[in-house]
């Protein structure tokens, strides 16, 4: 990479919200070089003071090729659209597939990452940072395709990855969307929770943040109920008791408002959970070790909004109808989740909604879940990383 390309790359990362220390590690240069690069970019109007990026076209292409693995993106698109990925309920868009290069994950062998100027959760590494940046960029691109004069409904789920994407939206120059209506796709009240308990990643907090960032003229719709019914309580009450709880949930005004907007969803930002170590569904208390064992035995490979699905292309196992094929554990778990149903999500994707899933990890543990979500027609757009992509296309 020549000097101009390094300067352009530094500007690109800065516009995405990466700290100077992070840029230093990504480009394998010292901090003083990063400062000089950014000053040059500003002097040449490549990078405005509000982090608005305007690179020369030839440099933009070169920088994108260092951030994204276009060859893997093509392979993933082919995998999902030519039959090699199995029967899919929806056709993903090529422009909606982004694969972040895994080799950008950290410093060189003799370098170390200094404490970033911008606070990043300790669990985040630089590869995760790039997932967040590219997720934020693609979300903005998707929203730009809608007419600003008509209301657009955007829904968001909880999770570290969706929280990371929303965090980086705050470092970008965003359009003003007064007609945007933001809705939480699941319950859970993160307000008042300490950061170490993940309150900043709850869907009610993220919905409020998105509405503020895009200067929406309407307050976000939040579900002021827990995200799930505890499994022990569900077992004690049985189906009849759960039905009584759901009668209360369905009568709740916040749930009614959110559910109505779920039926009108235009854009979704969702996380995809697997059974990886530290999965949100486990750390939040939604699943016990016994629940995980039962779900795996039933064939579950992942979840969206704490509703689980299998690898097979099938209708979502949710609601009160008896599950066939050994899916009882999946049905039981999904009956405890308070939020949009998978059936509604799939229906909105079929109707043309853009549902963006951002998921990855060096172990490729999210691969099965992400692949199944696409096959089931639950998502239309993907931001992932090369380890996850390679695991998908190799299967």
C-alpha cells in the first residue's frame, strides 16, 4: 500500500469511528504517522471535521479492498443464490453482503495496541470494530434508499453487536430523517442498568439512541416488559399459566404499539446468536445449561430476538401449535421470548424489508446460525467476517 492509500485508509477508519491507536494497529504505523495522515486528509478535503469522508474514487476502491474481502463476498453470494447454500426462502442482495477481512484483526508481531482514545468494551477487538463500522455504513446505505418523505419503520434487537453498530453511528455524519419511526424488536428495559450489566445494549436504549442520531420527529416505540419469561416460572405454570401471562402481555399498550410497527417493518438491525461461549442469551439469564442442552438436542443452531430456529428450511417453531420432529424444546423457549415473532420477521423480508444481520467472530461459531437465518428468510443483508464466511461456504 503506497502512502496515498495509507492516508486514505486512515481517513476511512477515522470516519468509521476508529481511534488513532486502532488505526495505528490496523495500518502497522506509529501514532505520529496516523496524526500526519489525518492532517493531510483534512487539508485535502478528504475528511471533514464531522468525519464526513470524500475519497478520490481510485483510492476509495483500494481502501475498500483492504477492509473487505470482495472475493469472499462473491463466494458467499453465490453460495446463497445458486443452490449450494441449500434452499433459501429469500434471495440475498450482492450489495447487501459485506465480509470484513480477518487479517485486520490486530497488530503486527512486534506491535502492541495502546489504550484507545475512544472507549471500546474490553471484549471488542479490532476485527469486531470493523464489523461495527461496516454494519453502520451498510445500515445508512439501506436507509438512504427509502424516500425521506414517507415514514420508514426501523427495528432493532438487543446485543453486543447491534450495540456496537449503533455506537459507531454516533461517529458518522448522518442524514436527518424526521419521518423515521424506530421500534424495539424485543422487550427488556436497559435504562438504569449499569454498563457492566449490558444496559447500553438493550433494544429500548438502542432504539432511543437511533431515533436521536437520525433526528426522528417521533419518540421510539419501546416494549416496557421483560425480554423473556424465566424458564423456571414457565415450567411451574405450564401452558395454561403461560397463556395467562401472554394474555397480559398482549394487552400491554407498549407491546401493542410495538407489535403494530413490527407488522410495518421496513428496516431491521438484528444480531444473530449461536451457542458460542459468552452468548448473550446465556449471559442474560434467558437460557440455563439445561436449556442449551435441550435446544441443541432439538436441532437449534441459533436465534434472533431470543427465538430459536433450526438448520432445516421450515416454518418457525413458535406459538401454541405442537412442534413436530422433536422441536418441543424450541417451541418452549420461543414461547418465553417477548418480541417480534420469527414468522413476522420472515413475512416482512418477503414483502421487501431490509433486515441486516451483523454477526461474526474469529472462531466462526456464528456460521451455522447465520446460514440458517438466511435459509429461513429471516435476514436479507449480512455483515460478517472472513472466518465466519469461510466456515459457511466450506460446509
